[in-house]
């Protein structure tokens, strides 16, 4: 005798812990349950991943960058000033000053090539006359360190304003004298060095 009413699929049995009362599910239903479980698991992991997104590091303060430079940690100071310059919540002139400070720190950290690159981001139209002088002095020193006296002289071809501080005037003459010495123009080098005689 053949039981024609019996379903033509194989049952999957899940037994209770005591081994009795086996519960049977057809394979199609099992597949749907497994797929639903996997989908819910993936969704749970996705939501958990979104909930723990890392927060962006906070930008350092100007005082922290100055403190790093004062302690001789010029690499940290340069990085801090670069982060400050990249801040979007600053008036237009502020990033220019931070670029100059970063370039000065890079120069002190013996990275004149990176100092030159940093100064390329400066918009001189947003600087005061004294800030322009400082920017050009840093650039001139960087080019001189890179053994390019012609670029040094190009940076310092314009006369300094009368408002420039005495130390800026002295640094300007010294850099020009050193650059002229390197290009072999000793007469001009002596002329630039003459105002430095009382200082030296």
C-alpha cells in the first residue's frame, strides 16, 4: 500500500532537547528562515557599524602650535599650523598667517623644500606689509638653504617698508649678502653687509 497523500519532499527535523516531539519543516521553509536570519544579522551589523563611526580629530589651537615651536618641536608645530590653516571656520586672512607660521616651523625643522611649498599657498593680497616681509624672508632663507641664491635674491628684490622691524632689516641685508657671495658678486655682498657692521 502506497500513501499517495504523503508530501513528495524530505522533511528536516529539529529535535527538542529531550529527543521527543520532533518538529519537521520542509526545506523551502528552512531556506527562507535561514535567509531571513542572515539578512537580519547583516542589517544589525550595518547599523552597529554606522553607530560607531570615528569622529574627526579636533584641530589644535594657536597656543598649542606656538608652545610646540617654543619647545623646539617644529614638526608638531608645522603640522598644527597646517591643520589650523585648513580650518573652514576662519576669516580669509587667518589661514595665510598659519601658512607662514607652518613654513617657518618647517624651515626650523630642516625641511626647506616643504617650507617653499607651504608658502605657495599664501595669498599676499590678504597680508599686511609686515606680514609680506616676514613671508618673503622665510622664503628667501628656504631658497638659500636649498642652494638657490638667485631665487633668494628674487624674493628680496623689493625694498622693505619703513615699518619693518630692525631685526627684519638686518635679516634682509644678511640674506642678500650671503646670496650675492654665492653668485660671486662680492662687491654687492660687501655693500649689503656694510649696514650689518654695527650689529656684527
